[in-house]
């Protein structure tokens, strides 16, 4: 089996001030990060410029959302072109908070992914089931349907990282067990194999998100099909985020 380059993203969500972000950036700048890991952080839009101008080039920058097409008369939205202009090269799409708090649907998310990729922005494509869906035995159905929406929209998976984030594990401190995560990761890889191609299945990173921290990351990282993490809360602490980055096995 191919060993894929480990990928760790820090999703800062709607947190931070100029001051707290400047502290976080300086902690990240002085952190020792393993060389063979892709590291990306996603600040809130309004701080992208500050982070781009102060963060080491070792770490790439992601947006937390993007508009579905070219900019223009779309009040309150941020275009892919503007994100690229600020120095972002990634965008997180389909995050559960966008799906379940804001109400974005599969088709809308698919369109955003296709447009971002067409403009050269790489995509962290998020999927994951709600607690009641897991309890109803629908975890795979939900994840596969979300995968299908991405697959139907994107022309290529070269610049896509899939993030499996079970919604019940996000911000709850209730992390999926390594076995629970591995079971979904391998199923998603298998879905890619059957529905896209064996090559895409073997090359696409599938990362885990949901209450990852400095203490639970290494057990998760040992799982065969966990190729990295998307970290929320713990990514707001530079030293702890570095521990997670360095959990690569
Ligand atoms: O995108 C990362 C995320 O949703 C996980 O958040 O705070 O549970 O690590 P958290």
C-alpha cells in the first residue's frame, strides 16, 4: 500500500482577534514541524492577510469557505479569485457547520468545489454523519452520498483531500475511536475505488476531524487509512497543533 504524505489542517473557525492570532502565528513560526507533513491553517477571512504576511511559508493557508463562482454582486461573499489574491491555496468546503448550521446542500457544495478547483484552489472536502444517522446505521450511506456529490461535480481528485468529520465528534470532546474512524476511512477509499478509480482511491488523502488533540492523535495516526487530521479547537494552540502535526508515523 502506498504511504501518502501526511496532511494536517488547522481550522480556526470563527475564532481569534488580531492579538490572539499574532500570538498563534508566532508560536507556529517557532514550532518544530516534521518535514514530510503538509501543514495548512484556515484563519477567518478577515485575518487571512495578517496571517499570510506573518506566517512562515512552511505552512500553507486555507480559507474556510468560498463563493460558487466569479465575484460580483454577491453581498457578504468572498470569491475564489480574492482568496487566491490574498495568498490562499486551499479552501475547506462542505464543513458540517456550513451544512448543518448554515444549511448548505450537497449540490451547492459540489458547485463550490468545482469552481475552486477550476481556478487552481485546492479543496479540503468534508463529509460526515450526524449522531442520529450513525445510530440509525446510516453512516456509510450519508458519507457515500456526500462523496457522490463531490465526485459528480469535480473533474479531478488531484487537488482534493477528503476530511471525514463525524458531526457528533466535532467540538464535543467525544473523539471517534481509531477503529470507528478507520472503518469509515477504508469504506470511503473503497467507495472511491468503485466509483472513481483505483488510482484515485490509492492517492487521495483521507483525513480525520473531530476532537483531535495532542493526546489522542498518535493512536488515530497509526490507522492504515488515516492520512492526517483536520483540527478545530486544538489548532488554536500552537504547541499542541505541532504535536498533532508531528504524530505522523
Ligand atoms: O474542521 C475541524 C473540526 O470540525 C473539528 O473541530 O474542535 O472538534 O477539533 P474540533
